[in-house]
C-alpha cells in the first residue's frame, strides 16, 4: 500500500508539473499571438489616419484581412478559448483585451453618433460580426472569401455610423 501511495503521489506531482508547463506554454503562445495581432492592428490604424470613420473601417478591414493571413492564429485562439474556458484564464487575462478593442470602436462611434449608449450597442454588433467571420474562417479557411467579407464589413460600417 505504501508503494502504491508513493506512485500515486509521484503521478500527481508529474501531472501538476505537466499542467503548469502546458499553461506556461499556452500563456507564452497567446501572448505572442496577441502581440502579432496588436502590431498588425496598430500598423493598419496608423495607415488610415485618425478620423473616427476611417479608424472604424480600419478595425474591420484589419480583422477581415487578419483572418485571411493568420488562420494559424485563429486556430490557436479557438483552441485556447475552449481550453481557458475551463480554467477561467480567458476571463482574467484575455477578456479585458477583447473589451478594450470593442471600447475603442465604441469611442470612435460615439464621436460620430454623439450617443455613447448607441455607440456601445453598435460596437458590440461590429465586434460580433468579427467573431462570426473569424469562426467562419476557422471552420472553412478554403471557402473564406475576403472580398465578400470586406464588402459586408463596409455595409456594416455604413449602418453603424448612420445617425
């Protein structure tokens, strides 16, 4: 019995080490992916200028193109979202970043609409569209039609910025 207890303890320790290593690897990989995304987004926004409508278009155009050019990161994020949902890591570390991007779009919409509440609603609509497109690209990368999604994004920008 003592030998069995020692084996079980060793297995628990080994499992905890593997879990910790997995979490550290996931954290580092997600940080790298977020850095790639953030750098790409900042470059796009710098390119389009500071006018709120141009910035909103920049966000959406960026994310449609990012899905097409970084499908491996979409796969990572969808896998991580599934994994971290269990560990609550997403809520603690990544959800605030997602909200930051949505809030930035809402701030730009508020400047156009002069209505913060409506701007938040419309920013959520645009953000939800992005999530849906990313899921579509993740599930069917060969069928992802960037041109079509850019046209849809422009239609949504027109709707979202209409007073």
